[in-house]
């Protein structure tokens, strides 16, 4: 929460520059982590998607295998009936019985042929699905191995920086509490405009420490007087003199 007690422009600049120094150290840790957190998250999402796909594929294969089993049973049933009707042919007593049994035999042979055709189609479908499953499993294995590597890399970096980052974030929160809301909004807006996150920079060798454009002598003088907050006319970063930058850096 911003303090209501009025403080000098110089103190405001010191507070902002102190926060900038803390945030820059946090930024450096984030740069060290690089894209690893995003890569880990993306890989985890991909793995979840692959696992779901594999589950669905396996369920589909089971359904198709059950269908294949029905056709196999149908063929076995037909073969049994053919054997039965063939045996009965030996005992026929008239042409009508012979014709009826012959018709049943032909019917069962056709049923078997149809079941064989359907079984082949289903088995081909199973082969295709199993090939897709094999490919998905290999891809999943690769993704998991890659994830383990990325996690180990990130874990190693976090182990080295966690304590420092925690302390810095705590210090940043404390520093923000001292700064009025209007300045914090301006600071955050400027930080968000640049990849290096620099909202405050020192005037060095007559130039802006952010964009390196020359700063007119009159503006430099105003910066050293600490009577108002001055932004670089080229990049919009807040300018501080070497005194404030030096004292904050030494602190």
C-alpha cells in the first residue's frame, strides 16, 4: 500500500531505482531458467494428450477385437453345422430331405465366406490401429525422456537460485510498498515495454543508459537537481543521475 506521507522526488527516485535493481536480479534468474518452464508445461500437456489418445486407441482395438471374435465364433458355428448336415446326408430318406440339407449346407458355406471376409477386414483394421498405437507409444516414450531431461535442468537451476529468488521477491514486495501507486503503474508500464525490463536508467557519458541517445546538458542538469521525475525523450525510461545509481548500487 502506498504511503500518504509526502516524500521528496529524490527519495522517490531512490526507491524506484532500488526496486529496479531488485527486479533486474529477478529478471536475470528468469533468463537463466530461459524457456524451460514453458517447455516443461508444453511437454506435460503433449504427454497428457498422447496418453489420452493411446487410451482411446486401445479401447477402440478392444471393441474391434470383440467384433473379430464374433466373426470367428460365427465361422466355428458354421463349420459345426456343416459337419452336422454332412453327417445327416448319409441318413436321408427322400429327395426333399436331401435338398433341404443341401440348401442348409450351401447357406452355411456362404455364411462362413461372409464371416471370413468380415474377419479379414476387421483384422486389417486392428493391424492399422496397432501400428498407430506403436507409433504413439514411441512418441510418448521420447516425449517423457525429453521431459525428464528438461525437468532435471529446471530443477538444477531452481535448486541454485530458489533461496536467492525467494529473498529477492520478498525484498521487491517490501520496496513496492514504499512507492506510491501512480509511480508503480508508470514503472510497470515502462518495464513492460522493454525486453530487458529497465524502467530506470542512469545518465552515463551524457547519454541515456537505456537507448544510448544523447541527453541535452540542460536535461542532465535537471536530472541531477532531483526536482522532478524526468523521462528520456527517446525511449521514455526514467532518468537518474550517477549519484542515485551509485548509492543504490553500493547499498
